C-alpha cells in the first residue's frame, strides 16, 4: 500500500511540472484507517509546501495519520516555514518519504527532526521515480548549474535541414507538440544566432487545449547580430529574452537590443560566448533547467564542454540527402569511434511515424 499512496503523491507533484523552480516538485498524501484524508502539492516557489496543503485539508483528522511525501520535509526557514514542525504539531505518527532532500540545508536533518520527536519514518519508497521527477532540481541544488537538455530533430540520414537551409518541418505534429510540452517544463530555451537568423523563431510554448508557460529565451550571439525586431524580442510574452554576447560585441548593436527590450548578458571576452560561464550566470538567476534547441555548433560546444545532461533526439522517416546538408552536431567530432559520447538509461517514444530517443550522458548519470 505504501507504493500505491506514494504513486498518488508523485502524480500530484507532477501537476506542477515547470512551475516550482527553483524549488522541487513535491506531492503529499495523508492516510488514516485506509482512507485518504488530505492531499496536496507544491504549486510555486514562495507558496505553501505539499505537506501544508495536505494537513490543511485533513484538519483535525490528521492526528495519528500517516503522511506520504515525495521529498523529505524541510526543517529550515526559507521562503516558508519548516514543514517538520507543522507535521509534528498535527500529531502525525508515521511519515513515508520517497527520497531525502539533496539540499544541504536539509539533507537528512528533516528525517532526524521527525525521528527525534518519536515519529516513525520510512524512506526510499519509489525513490528512483522521485529522483527522475526532480532530476532538474537535484542537478541545480547540488552543483549550482542548470540541468541541460539537448533536443534535436533529424531525418533518417542524419540531416536537420536541406542544403539550402530549409528545415520546416522535419517531424510531424505529434513530435512538435511534445517539444512544446518540453518548453512548458523547463525554465529556459537556448539557441544560437545562426538558428535565429535562419528561422526567426518565436520560442514560445503553444499547447493544444491549454495555456503553456513560455520559457526564458536565450540567444547565444557573440557579436550581437540579433535584429531588434526579431520575434524573440517583439512578441507578446511574459518571459524575458536574454542575448548572451561577448565583450567584442559592437556597443551600438548592444544598445539597440537593450532598448528593444532584450536583457544583455556579457559572457566572455570573445570571439565566442563562454557557455560554461553562461550556465553559471543563468543558475545565479535561478534558472534551473535549460532546453537547447540548436544549432549544430551550439550543440557540439555544449556536448564537448560536458554541459549536457540529457538528450532528446527525434528521428523522422525521411531521407533528405546532400553532402552540404547539415547534421545535428557540428564541430570537429570524435577522432575515433571509441571516443563517441555514450548514452545510458535510454527510452524510446513514438509520435505518429516519428521516433524519439531519450537518454542521459553516460559519464553524468541519469
């Protein structure tokens, strides 16, 4: 039964996907005499945690109940008060936890606080599922770097566009809708200036049947070549647009982009944007997850620098051909096949005729 109730808590937590940053997604379920008497999930940073929602729903019934929670209850004062004290005040007799909190401010202290007060605590129930749910938070809170996902779409013969640069559309509607779900899930989306100049994309979230959250748009543009009237700047969106430039970028171009509404972030002396520094600067802004959508040189740089944690690779059953047609990863590439980047924890999805392969960089884990 512990797994059943924990699954309920995980499902609740997932409702807030893409909304809790820089906090984790957390769900909680209160059970007494075989019945659920309260439940809730953390909806947004600065709002009550999952345990508080569940306790409020249960009210006086909470005394003597069992609490199922996907992440160790916090025991420190942050934007909200410590959940451990609320759990103790409610008279909870048992707490079942999926995973301990990787945040150094908690990291087992919440469990110790509950146990020292006489509460029975069980841990590790559906821990793997809980870790996967909060993979973005775990990377961010333990390294102070964003969790980076590299997404690309290519033809069966490994092309992301024709030799003329035409790329719409390689994949079908189902795959494209999944991409918008990804944009809704991550804090930011990143592309290079080449992709922007070729496609003038919106980089917004457009979901069928419901509203989506636009990610922060990041353009890697060392020389500030982004047109001030580009869609990423002029369209209506609550999300910011960040242009990452170098100190070599012409001051007049930078000024015009700033006046048009873009935020300018200087990341390196040039000639290229320092992607490692950029990721560090984004983490300082509490951007915990970044979705890279192109192009080929940005993808190669991010992979070579070890910045990418996860790959999402769409393959369409089409053959484009052409020696000059670009592939998804540029740069010099591996010298030997044995030097190729390996993936683990691979899963495969189907979207109509398109295939999607997801996996984690082997030396970074998943």
